[in-house]
C-alpha cells in the first residue's frame, strides 16, 4: 500500500514537471501553425506564386473567417472524431464481454 502511494506521488510530481517545464524553458519561442510556415516558405522561394485554390468558406462568405470561428470548427471536428472513436472502442469492449459471457454459459 505504501509503495503504491509513493509511486502515485512520484508520477504526479513528474506529470506536473512535464506540464510546466515548457513555460520556463520556451519563454521566447514563437509558435505558429504549419500553414504559416508553408506560406512563408512559398513566399521566399517563389515570390510570384499565385494560389490555385482558396478555402471554400472564404469564397462563400466573401472573406476570411475569424479566428474564433476557425477554432470552433476545429473543436467540433475534434469532438466528432473523438465521438466516433469512443463509439467503436466501446463496441469492441462490449463485444469482448458478450463473447466471454457466451463462453461461460
């Protein structure tokens, strides 16, 4: 009992260290998405490049989406994906339970 408490305490301290370490080590770091990095690379290698496609919602709405709306759409997409993943994982777990019950009967 005592060794499991010690292990849990050590793991919690380690998790907190891992979570807060970037706050102190990456003070001057700039974080950007891959879209920003790609645009910068294209502008430096071929300044006359014209994009051959544009985002569908920007064409429909006639302008760029606000950052909050983009974040909302990303979160909705993530939620749908997690829901589908959790559904199938739950089905697999239940199938195992049903198969075990059938074998024991």
